[in-house]
C-alpha cells in the first residue's frame, strides 16, 4: 500500500476540527487507513489502493471531515469553461490513444504546496495508473503554452526537445537510454512505431507521455499561478478518475477549475468525439438497503443507512431518497458491496457483535488447497517468484504464439460473448501467461524464475452419446461426482495446473528436469521422462513426465501384497522453441514445464 506524508497543519485545517492526539489516531485508523506515525508536523499513513482520492492532504482531509462530523454529505465543486480545445489525433500509437486535460487558475503556490501537488501526481502514478502502465499525468505552467494544444503520434527519430531536469536537447531514443525516467519507464513505449507527444500552437513539444515533460514548458515552481493538467494512456476511465482527483485537490487548494473541450478524431469517444474535462458531476447508484443489512447482519433503517453514507462523503438524491450520489473522484464505487463497505466503516467495525454461526459442522481446510499451498512453499523455497494471472486470455496467445495450430487438439474454450479480442478464451494452460510476464519484464534483472498454480479449462472430449449419458447418470447418483456432472452439462472441465518457467542465459533442459524431479521426490512419486514432440518446445529437448504409484495392502495373514502400479502422464517439460520466444519478444532462453496438480493430488489419494 502507498504511504503518504501529510502536512499536519494543512490536514487539520482541511478537516475542519482539531482533535486530541489520541482521538486523531483512533479516527484515522477507523476510516480505513493504517497510521504509521504522527508528530507535530507530519502524519504518515498507508492508504488502501482502492482510495486513491485520499493520497493528498486535500483528499484525506475531505474524507476525514465528513467522517468526524465536521461536514456532511457530498463535497461541492464548481468549474467553468476555459474556451480552450485539446485535439486528440488518430495518428497516436494504438497503445496510448487517450488524453484528458483541464486548467487550474488563481493558484498561490509555495514550496509546501508544490510538494503536495508533486506527491499526489507521483502517488497516483504508482497506484491508480499502475506505474504508468495504465496512464501518465503531466503538469505545466499555463503561461508558457499557446492553445490549441494537440496530442499526436510522431516517429521517434523526429522527436527532439529538452527533457525535464536536463539542459540539452535530446532525441526520443536518447531519452529512453539516458534519462532516469526513460530508463525506468522506457519499456512501456520502446517497441511503439510512433511515440505520443503534446504539441502547442507554436509547434513546441510540451512532453512525451508516458515518460517526461519538456524542461522548457513543463516545469512548475513556486512562481506558477496557472496550471495545464493532463492525463494520457490506454484506459480512458483510469485517466479520467486520476484527473478528477487532481482537479478536486487543486480546487480545495483554492484554485479556480476551468474545463477544456476534448476534440477526438475518433467519433466513438464522447458525443461525436467531443466532451469537456473535468466532469465533476456526481454519479448515481440506487441503494439496496436489504442487501446492505443482510451482508452486515444488521437491521438498519433507510434513514440510518443514508446517514452513514453521508458520513462517508456521499450525497442522497433529494428527488429519490434511495439513490446515493457518488463523488466524481471515487473510482472505487462499482457495486452495492462498495456502498455496504462504507456503511460498515461509518457504523464502526468495533460496534459489530461477534456471533457463533448456527451450524452443525466442524470446519476444516480443504485438502487440495492444503496440498497446493505446500507445493507453492516448495517453489518459494527454491527461489521462484509466484505469479497470479488472469484465467481469461486469447486464442492468439494460447495457440498462435505458442506455435500451435487450430488443427491440433488444443481444446480451447471460447467465450460466447467476448467484449475484446484480448480476452476471448479461457486459458487451457498456464505457460503462455508466464511467457507474457517474461516479455513484459525484459528490462529487469535475470534470472527470472516464475511459477503459478491456477485453474485451466478444456473442452470435454467428444465420445459416444450413450457413454456420455452413462457418465452423466453415474454422476447424478453420486455425491462425490459433482465436477463430472458439471463437465457433462457444460462440455467443459476444469482442473488445476502448475506452470514453471526458468529464464536466464544458461537455462537448459537439465535445470528444469532437476526441479521437477526434486518436487516428485518430495511427493514420493517415482517418475521417468520419455522423449516426445511438441511444437512449443525445441525438438529433442522436450519430454513427457510419467509418474507411478505402487499401493500395498495386507492380506489376512499379515503379508504385504503389491497392487498393480498406477501410471499417469502428468507434465510436459522442455526448452521453449525459439519461434515461440520470438512471438513473445523474449530474447533470453526459457526452459519450462507444466504439471497437472489435480491429477497428482488424485493420485496421492489412492
């Protein structure tokens, strides 16, 4: 969680009430943040990632003010049109197509206020925009810019300007190699055919998002009284919320907020490609009082629920008393569960009464989950980093990039109503996800050794109709075969797999073989690796892992009798094919294996 340093004097003034130190500590903890330390000058708090609006003195003070009763309901914001336009051109790289911006006037900055503004910009960059992967934010002294401003794509070799903090002009690729921000974030745009830039009406390059501003027109200081504030990136919702948060903070700092009209070449955005920013109008959400009471185990009346929501900074629609008004900077409110959580915070977690559930069973940990945790601990002990990726992927990464073809028995489960091509299929194996992680982390040090244990899905093999019906009937009459029944109903079966990827300059088959043999030895499963062929692996450097389990039993004469061996094919192992590495843009050798955890667990139960 991000830690912010708040100026105590500024915070207490914004909060509208001065509390004793003990009361202040108590209230800060109860609002849903972790207080790290507090002294006469500063307050250090950890803010949960779902509340980026509290990453500044103004945002934290605004939330705290209603929480302690110094104010009530929705915070009001005012803005007016600047008359300026920002043109967002279709020449932009497809990876970075959106921009939003506004103007703040009448600022009276000093060193402290500049610190507050820069801290908010940096903390939003670390949290809401995910270290600039989902967006970048820029601040500029307005007096140095001539409107209209354009946001467009230019070939890297044609870009030259003086980057912030430097005194000499540099090209775009030079900035990637030599500027600190270029080194830190250059991996985001390094492979783009065009880079995104802001250009004003004097044809002056203002910045090159998401990396760096121009030192000439993009540096603010204590003499700055008017700001041009912009957000850019691949996700319009994310940068809009970020801009709203900054606008709200500057407004509470005393600034006059003026909107800018966005003019998009792409008419799909806004109304005919036009909309004003920032739009600080509150969103509406109908309040489900029954859901809130049911989930909290309370019996609150509508008036009580509304009061708690107002304590958390919501408004209540006067025309519709069961509709909450949500501030434009609250990016975390998506569902009734979010309203319920804020009601719980206002009600006070310390006011809930503990109750013993009225159930007649004894809880125990799921045996398979316990087994998976032990396997995970083994790999952490071996120095691997655990990944946790999406279950939804796309056929391009699952099939094409892995050097497979539709003709092969890949059994990919496609989504019936996929919204995007990036997420149109349920993953049928984990290695493509791990390779994608490696491709996005080429700028980090090697070795990069990853593992993930997660759910995958595949289509049930087509069989004779009568055999399928027999299995379905057997499943229906057995309480232990719910998953089989589900697979027969849906035509899809799910199971858990372990994917492992080892990436460094000397990665080879032997290293992966040592790892999987160590795991199977700990599980007391004899194994062997037979040579096979697989398009995703280097020919001659790929194998199929087979495990055997011998079950013994005693006869009536107390003599040990050996049962038949149980044999299972549980994994592929090998060196990833160069073509696959090239498809993912990976330049370092990778050796990997994928093991069926569900099958191993079932085998151990025999």
